[in-house]
């Protein structure tokens, strides 16, 4: 770690003077953990305007930012006249948490120092001081209009991943533009967002110049109760801050036992993973899908009939095809993009960074055509993967009926039985339930696939009043084509294996 700047050194001297206002160590002097010192040195380094901290829940990130805010307010850190500190959050109640820590730290100061502060708890949550040139700390919610005209010297953007997209981005832009007036600094702190497209995720993945990023996120795919990775997301547990390692492991095992939203929420909030914590309309959770992944040498053989599920993308969009052998449960999937724009540019536009390039390197994604994927050529390339085996049936969207017929002729598949399926409530609900049942019963096996993981992470189901489900995107830029093709193929495979076997007639004509 480089030598601390003047402002970082001032912060490191000031914070140990404070008294912890609540928790197990309430009443004691604030003792900074190693990861907190690292963040202070990085966020307050020279030429850094934005410091981003992503860490699991309960690791004192809000308390740390409140202590830094008090140091700014008192003129101990980055002194200048008429200082302005902003606590910004999705709503007022959320911002009050950080404001409460600020007030708690003030109440722990010597009485003569407390007298300089005026605390307002009415319609406005503010703390004001007239000492050392004066300063004001105030709370605002995610409404960009509430900050126009401000000139903050320090801004705390608390739990940034939870902000509403449009209002949150408007508030963030307004704050950052105001910081430039007085060489201000922003601290963006949060647990992980549920996906890569979230603005907070993009701060971490694509930091602009002048940004310091500190992310405590373990590798994906590890067991929820893996202690080493739990401590990566919760470094405070080793230093007496927040949850203990024993409590974290106990909660992980409880979440594993309960599954569903409990497990997804634990991964997102306590393991700091990018997992949607609300699964009321999730097709399958990340853990449920990963139960289908096996090592390449453990993948079942290509035995019996094969079902081809196809989801055709529109112009400039992805097309995907899944091959499913229902007798063994083997699943293979491939997708295609047109060559223009390139995969790297497309990934940036879709908010997934280099994910498409990585899929291509792994052989899961191909490019063909210029601005649209030639459907006939794509289907022909998929059939080539079968090494001469003809599909027992092809499933596709009846909405693309005419396009499919033309493509099947071009690919030489016009004699293969075609099963027309809809993605609405009627066909969609049946296919979703058959797919889920097959997955949960262990009848779907595939090698680890970034293409499929990404697709299922973006796939949700919309539920009508009768409880029927249909497949939909979790975000507008999401690509769920591979998930849709897989649902079609697996559902048809289940129908075929469950159909009654034909028997010979009782009457023989002679």
C-alpha cells in the first residue's frame, strides 16, 4: 500500500478519537480494522475523487462513512470554509441509518465539542456547526432535483446497489457534478448488486479515472458455508466487527436448508455475490441451476433421441439452440450473434463487460452473418454437432412460424417433426413447470457454461392471477435466448419420455 495522503493521514488520526455508539463494542474507542484502513488510504489518495467499497452486510461500512463525515464536518479532514456533507440513499429511512451513526458519534464527543453542533430531526435531517469556518451535513433521498445547486465537499452514497435505476442515476449525476465545484469527494458504499448491469456493478467493473475500488467478493460457485470465502466477503468477522465466523456459517447452513429466496438473499447480502435476492418470479435460482453442472468426464453419453430447442433472435440479436437427450439428461447449448457490432462492443452496450468474448473463447458463442444471424446456416451448424444423428423433434416459437419454415428448408431439416410452442401463459406455464421438475429431479446435466449461467441469471417468470408462469427478462438488456431454448428442449423431452408407449392392435387383418 502506498503512503497515505495528507487527508488519509488526518482521517486515520481522527477516527480513533470517536466512541462506538452501538453494538457489542459500544462505549469503546473506535478501532479501525485493516480493510477499513486500506479503504481510507485508497479513497483519500491524491487524484482520487470517488471511492467505491463493496462488502458484505454488517461490516461497518456505514459507520465508517459516518465517522469520516464527522471528520469533514468538524474540519479535521480536508478543511475548507462552509463544508457541505451529503448522506444520499434510496429513501429517507435508509439515509437515517448513516445519519444516526453521525449523531451517535457526536454524542460520544466531549461536552465542550458537542456544544458546537446544531442537530435538526424534523422535516430535514441536518447537523450544522459554526466552528472552523462552518459546515452542514444533510440527508437526501434519491431524487436528483433535491441536490441541484449544491456544492458538497463530501458525499456518501449509501447502499448504492439498491437505488432505483432512473432516480438513482439522476441523483448520482447531480452529486458528482456538484463535487467538481469544490474538489469534493464521493464515497460509494454498498453490498453487491444483483447483476452486472447495475450502476454500482459498473463502478466496480469499469471504474473511470480517479476512482478507487475495493471489492470483497469471493469467487462464484463456492458452497455458501465455505468459511474461507465467507471471510473474504466479511473481513470484519476476523477483527471483531459485525457477525462472527460461527454465526455466518450457521446462517449459511440454515439458508442451504431453506433454499429459494433465503439462500439467494444470503449469497447476495452476506456473501456479497451478484445474485438476485428476490426469487418470487425467478425461473430458477443460481444454486438450483448450478446443481445441473457436472465435470466434462461426468457428462452423460449421447444416447437415445435428441430434442432440438431453438430461440431465434431478432435483427442484431442473439439466437440460441439447445440439444437435449432425455434418456440420459445430457444438455448442450450454443448461441450466435451477428458480427456487427463486435462482441466486445456488444458486451459494453449490454452492461456485461467482456462476458461475450469469454463465451466465444469457451466455444459457447459463435458469430455469423453481418447484422443478423442467418437462421438456416445457424441451424445447420447446430445439426453438424450431432455427427449424423437426426433430431427426433425441433421446438420453436410459433410466432416465428414463417421464418422457421424457411430456415428448416435451408438447413435440410424440413422433414424433422416440428413442435410449435408459445411463450405465453398457456404453453409457457407448462414448459416452465416441466423444465423445473426435470432440473430438480436431476434429469438435466451439462458442463459448466457461462452462456447458460448468464441466461438463467437474467431469466424470470411473470405470474398471472391464476398462478401461470411465462418466461421474461429480468432486465431490458438481458439475453435469455439460451434459457428459452433450454426450457423448450427439456420440456419436450419430458413429454416424449412420459408419453404412453404405442401397443399393437387387438385385431389383425388378414
